[in-house]
């Protein structure tokens, strides 16, 4: 689950052999709220790394059990790092509603709440979900109210709106999956009022999914060179398709996952735009492991293929970690000093996603070196 916000304060690796360089051309990518971000020329070292794949999952894990294994204190810190307002607004919505894309920390709130079995925390999560749906339009989409501070930005395109909704719905889907998996939430008397409030939103949730399904071709085209986004899309379709018992949504999840896997190269990285990117690799892996954890038994073939791809991708990400725990950005196609911007701010390395991708792989494969890597990255950046 991609559960991180910028407010959160909190990799034994093979050698990387540099034997030359490849020039990556400038690229323009459209992102939420009509903002164009440009990643200009970067130099990518030609690396010779060997992708390693663990044959099969060593320990059975579910979405909730793996986060419990990662640790309740970790989940608490993530949740408390981005608390909602009394109305349920999160992140950039806290000072005035912008778009549901900025409600993505809902999954963090929900996961901690169900693991802690704490009604105070469940109230926060449910309130944040209810707040989001206050801004749903009759067609299932969500309003966008551009802040005055961004008045100079171009208006949002249909792609921007579809992508922003997909981000939000992927987080909502993980939240609903966590709630459904929790015996405490589904059976206890103290959680009953919250079950009823979530159930009251079911028609709106299904409507939002149906709208996202209508935009599947738009998203496939727009996200064709961004595997991390394809996996966000897949996660939304998979989790909400399961929640609403909509088989077509799960078929779309398979289609989007396969489109993302088609962008993986032999060395193990997922090609973002015109090259590799150690920041978005971590994002794609973290989201991909959540797709893996939420696949249904009938999707066993995709589950096997995804295991191999994510194992290989996690192995490649390991090659981008210095002994200090720093993630190497040299050669990145998108995130590096002077690289892409989002809403006018230069993107920073998504190190928390890398930490979680290593933790997911460790708890599934029992390869202890990945726990060591996760702690190394955590110590480097959480200081």
C-alpha cells in the first residue's frame, strides 16, 4: 500500500558496474490538476546487474497480516504523520478542498485503525472517506476546485481527473479490503456504527468504480509509459472490484497489471518514460505488492507472474542502495536533482515506498537481507 505523505518523518547489495552512459531525452508527462511536469535530459549509467527471483512465496500473508508483521508502531507513525481535520480532509485538502487525489492517506488511517482495533482511529478513517464522497458528482467522478495559489496553472484535463480519481480509489480500495479482512471490524458491536456508515456509501463507491471503468481506455493510453500508474489503476480496479463483486473490474485489474509488467526489462527495472528511475521503481513495487496481496484465488496465474516480476524488480532496486542506505538517483529518468516537478515543487525521492517494498518482500520470502536493506534506508532518511 502506498501509505506515505511528505509530512512523515521517520539497502549486502550487488555491485553496480558502470561502463558508459545513455542519454535520456526530455519528456513531458501530464499529471493531476492540469500541471505539466518536465523531466529533462538525464544521463543513465549502463549497469550490469543480475536479477534474482525467489522461486515462490515462503510464508502465507494477507494484506492485514503483513502490515501487522511490519509492526503496529510503524503503522501508527504513518497514520499520525498525516492526520485529517475534524471534517475529514487530508493533505492539500486540509486548507480547502482541492481534489480527492489528496485523500490517499485514507489507507494509512484505516490500516492502523483495524490493526489497533481502535474506534477513535476508525472514526477518523470513516470520516475521511465520507468527506471525500461529499464531492462526488452525479456521474461518479469527483469535483476539482483549483486553489487560488495555482490559478496560473492550466485547467485539468480529462486524463488528469481520471488519474487523480484512480489514485484516490486505489487507496479507498485498500482501506475497504483492510476493513473487510478485519474480524473485529466485521463482527464487533463497537464497530457496528462504522460498518453501517461504510455500507451507506456502497452505492457511491460502486458508482465511482463504474466511472473509472468507463475511463479504462483513457488511462491505458495516458499511463502507457508509467508502470507505477498502471499499477495504481490495477489496484483500484482489483480492490473495488472485489468489494463490489464486479468481475469486469477484476479483469481490468489483470489487463492493467499485465501492461505494467510488459514495461519491465530483463535487468528487473520497470521502464518509466525512457529509462529507469529508482524513486518510481520503489513506488511501483510497493503498489505492485499490494496488488499481489489482494488478488483472488481465481487469479492464480497472474499472481505467479506478478510474484516473479516483483521479486526481480525488488532485486534490481537493491542494486540502487548505497551501503549508507541512500537511494542512488544518478541516471534516473524522472526524479533527480533538477528533475520533475509536481504542482511547482521538485519531486523528492520516494524512499518510504522503497522501505515498504523491501519489507513486503522480506515478510513474503523470508529473505532477511531485505529487512536489513529496509532498515538501512529507514535510518538514512529518518533523521
